[in-house]
C-alpha cells in the first residue's frame, strides 16, 4: 500500500481541506467585473465606426454595408468589396436604422474634391471624383481616363442632389471650355467651345483644329442643355458649318447626363486659314502660338509703368472684389524708397493708397481710385480648368523699362497650383506684366523673372543660374485671407538691405567660382579686403615667408566670412513681410553653404600652418 494512500483517501472524504479546490469566490468576482465592464463598453462597441452592418431603407430594401461616417443629413458607407464612398440620406432609412445611426459619432465633413459613386441612368453606379458645382451643374472627373464631365443637378437621383447641394458653389462657366458631345450628330467628339449666341455656338475640334460654328437646336437634349448654360458672348449669326440634323429616334433621354470635356492635354490650335478666326496675329507672333486676334487698345491701356529710385517694372489694372487695384510684383516695389505709377496714356496714378502683399506669392496690390480707371483686365478663374497647356499667350509690359508696351508671344508650357510657366521670353522690365491667354482673352498670370541659384553646382564650384519664364497665378489669391497690408517704410528699408545682401552673396559666388578675378570684384567691402590681402601676400612671397602667406589667407578668409554673417544678421532680428521672409530663408541657406566653405578652408589653412612651424 502506498505511503500516501491514507492521506488521499482522507482528502476525498473531507474536500474542504483539498489544496486543489476551485476558487469559486474569485471566479464570481471576475464574472461580475467583466459584466460591469461589458455593460459600460457595449454602447462604444455597438456604435463604433467604421463597422459592417445590415441597413434597411424605408422601402424595405436591406444591404450589407460598411458604415464610415455621418453628419446630420447623410450617412457615408462603402460596400464590402469597394472603397468608393456612397451616401444615403438618413431620412430614407428605416426607423430602427435611423435610430441606430443617430447614436453614431457625427464627424462627416464634405469637401471637394470627393470620390463618389454617381448613379447614372441605365449605366449603374459610376465611380467619379466630384470637383465643383454651381447652382445647376456639377463638375466631375472620371478616374479611368481623367476626363472632366458635367451633369445637370436636376437630372440626378434624390440622394445625389442632396449630396452635391451641400457643397458651396465654386465654379462658373468660362470660355474656352473643353467638352465631348453626348449625342448626335457627333457623339464622343472632343471639342473646345469658345463662345455662343442664342442660336449658335463656336467651337474648335480636337481632330483637325478647325474653328466651326454649329446650331444649338441640332444637338442632343443633354448637349443643348449644357451649351445654353454657357454665357452668351457671340452676336447672333447663322451657323457656318451646321452638323447633320438629328432624328427623334437618336435623341437620348431628357435625363441623360451631359457630356464630358476633353482631356487636359488636348489643346487644339485655331485654323490659320479659317475666316472665322478673325484677323492675323500681331507682328512678332511666334510660329508655335498664333493668337486668335490682336491685342486691343483697351487691353494696352490697362498697362502701367512702375518706376522707382531702385528699379522699375510693369503692372496692370484689374478689378478685384469690386475694387480697382494696380497689380504688380512685390520685387518691383522692393528696395524703392519712392516710386511712380504711369498709365499707358501718360497720366499719373496716385501711390498713396494702401498697398497689400500676397502672403505666398510675389504679387502686390496697390489700391487706386475708381474714377481714375480708364481700362482694366479681367483675371481668368480656375486657371487649371479654363486655360490649357499649349494655349497661345501674350506678355505685355515695360520691356527694359523704356515705357514701350512690347508684346511678347509664346505659349503655356505648364500650369501648377501657384504658377504658370510659359516660353514667352520676357526680359527685365516685364516683371509685373500681365500674361494674357489668347483663347480666353484674360490674365492667366503675372510675369516674374525667376532666377534660381543651384547650390548643388555651387558645391562643385560650377556656379550656374537658370532662367525660366513664370507667372504667378492670381485666381488662387484670396484677398480676404491671403494678403497683408504692407508697412511701406519697413518694407522699403528691408528691400534695400536684401538687395545689398544679395549683391554680396553674388559677388562671393563669382569669386569662389573663378568667374571674376580679385581686382574685378564689384562689391566695395569685399574688394577692399582682397586688396589688403594681396598686399600682405605679395610681401610674404617677396620674403619667401610661407607662414606669413598662409596667415594672410586665413585672415582674409575669416573677414570674408564675417562679411557674409553680418550682412544677413540685420534681416533676421525683426519680423519681415511674408515676401521678404521667404527671400531671407533662401539667403540663410546660401549663408550656411558659404559658412561651410569658410570653415573647411580655415581648417585646411590652420593645419598647413602647423606643418610649417
């Protein structure tokens, strides 16, 4: 019999003494704690987002969806096999689901652009990107090919209408506008509409670049609706090349969505031989950018010439937010203690009005009295939509500061979020000039000489600058929030100092790169230091004193570094205007590079001196 057999038998008869007894009291406490936690956590887990769930509408249709977010009117959801957002009016849910959704966190904020599934008649739901709307139309992109489409809001489903009307109106129809015919007589044909009257419209085809005129009443119902939504800009005229008449059987349903516009990279040029394109381009037009008609005298009269005691440039008059301003570059004004504004007709405009500077752009606005304005230029809106790459442009302005309204022709090379690049090779004096899109006959940008120092090439002693022809877009500047009033006294003083610092750094770069010899450096302070160095170096060479020569090198090196450091210090000890602050940021980067050069040179010189001792 085992020695512990008696003990085991006793434990069976008296289980309270069994050390292996189950702790029922602890288990009960744990169950209670979990139950309490579950009661309080249940609402969180039940109403968390996102989550998959069956929802039912008022018509009894149930769908398995993934709830993403909601606001007071709409619930956003996706299907389990899709990532494109769908939206359903909360009012269209069943009572139970409406109550459930009301407990979800309200964090849905609708902003454009927005990826969406648009219900299209007879074609199912189409993934689109909503980009804008006005009171009657929505504008959207097809992700498949990037083309822009328009749809009448009234033709949309109730839910779609509810969604799009929550966005603020943010676009208007402006010419030219890219378009694709929705129906007969030319379904799928890409065109560019340049104007319309009550009965006809003028357009350019993408295939043969011919300017044509068509009758509106020969279009499909959707196309007629779209064309008639455009502003009237042409005198009433009979169609020159009317398309073939459509039959009733070919017309699409009245609620069919309107057509798309052409891809942004298609920019047809007008037919030079067409009599509908008006007169020949002005003298000097480049072969790649023929204008549809000459610059008018009214457009020329909107130019102004800005002349100061430091520099000169151009500008133009435009009406912004109901007020007239002279628009120019901030760098045209920077550094001038005083300046004058002369209109194209020779009259003087006052400079005493408030001056505003754009926060993120090299653009200035000078307020002028309305009664002195004889002509003004209109600024194109939504430039990325209403102007295209390869559009012909004309840059007008004060070329070389001679008060001669020279017209420089070219075309648009690219349109960015802040700037437009052109190949019209304007020159100093043209800064502040309007860049006019010849198709739209509106200002697409303000000319700016854009010079960039390439610091990578500086490091290899291959100093180079690249000049490209840019214009700042004006349609993106919000006059309420994107500009600040300029303190002219401080702005002028900072501009003068920035000019001195820039000249110092340019002289230093020219010296380091070997572009100029010591005796030819223009900067007076640097020139004086180099002359002193040459005298000490010549004496060291004459006495064959290598250590004295190296010491002279180290001295001039340290003094040049002090010139660089001191020149920037006066610009970083107070708050600058936003435009000047950005320039100083670039100058500080140049200063850091020059400091590195001087530090490295000093270490080498000190090491060489120690070897000689």
